[in-house]
C-alpha cells in the first residue's frame, strides 16, 4: 500500500524530468546505432511493420472499423484495434505537412517508442516512490537499462507491446494506491483499455484483480469501495470501447484480440468485484 502523505510537486516534476532524460538519451543512442535500418523503415519486428502499414492504410482512407489487411489473401483480419494506432497516427498527422510523409514516418518510428519509454519509466518511478521513496530514481535507472525488457521501447518498435506495458504499469500504480472508489474505477478502466489493445497482459491484470479481492477479504469494509469501482470502471470502459473500437471483424475468433468473446469474458469477470463490493459491510 502506498504512503498516505502525497509527494510535493517538485518531487513529481523531478521524477518526470529524470524519466524523460533517460528515455531520450538512451532512445537516441539506440536510434543512432540502427539508423541505417530505421532510415529505410526496416523495422525490428514484423508486428512493427504491420502496425506501420495499418496506420498508413487508415490515414490513406481505409475505414476506421476495417482492420483487414487486403494485401494478404482475400483480406486477412487483424486482431488489433485502432487504440494502438492512435499515437503513431497523431505523430504522422502533425509531422507530415512539415516534413513529408517519408521523413514523418522516420520521425514517428523513433519518437513514439521513446515517448512510451518515458511514460513507463515515470510510472516505475511513481510505483517505487510510493513504496520506498529514497530508492525511486535508482529504480528508474535500473529499469532504463533492464535488458531485454527495454527492447520493446527501442526505436522502430511501434507495435502494441510498449503501450501494453505502460497500461500495466499505470494499473499497478493505482493498484497499490488507497482502496477508493476512484482508484478502483481507474484500475477497471485500464483493464478494459488493455483488453482493447491485446490479451497478452490479461494474466497480470488477473493478478491485480486477485490482489484487490484479497484486500477485500481481509478488510471488506475498507476495500469494498474499490471493488465496486473496479467493476464499474471495467464495464464503463467496455461500454465506451465497444462502439468506438469494435472492428468489422468483431466476431472473428482471434486468439488475442478485442473480440466479442473476449469482451464478454471481461464483462462477466467485472461483475465479480462489483458484486463483492456491493456485498461488503458498511
């Protein structure tokens, strides 16, 4: 559980500066080492290449809800959603009029992973400061050089895994916070957004949910509000996310995508903490 005394704004700002500095310095060094490949848009992984093509197709006129790659066979459905396309697409939209599309893509494949890296390091710092304030910045430095985990933030890595880790770290931070209705709702909402990105982090969100349930078992009168929040946040996230991000291939049974089956499963799971929280003694 986090400390009850809030950190002064200067401490929070200092941690953010450290996170950004580490991400930018390391990111630019990594980009320089692989600039020949990045300049030619030879990205590290096939998922990165497919993400770039998916964003290109969308900005080029493909329908928001159409996530099929029509170059593959008769049109192969992708299991991703537009959630992970938003950041890269925003950078391209802003940069293309100034740089041209090719240089804008070069800029995007470098800056987007660095932005996610900075967010991840900042969240690691906030988690560490909540648990052991004196170790916060040391932990941030260790996280910044924690190979091979850091490879998902290397320039060119524009697939969805970096975003998933940021969402998981944000959920972890709120999961160790005070067990309030608000914090529970944020945790549930982050779980819903993470599902919309992909199912790889689902086991970790199950652990966070299990920890919240354990806290309710031990102190139902205190942790009950958070349980209600988790259920309401997850259900609200789905209620907003399904109409916004469900693709035309919504019923395609992808193994790790935002599908009707996965959304139904999360909705059922969200009823558990909601019911437990309502049942908690006042």
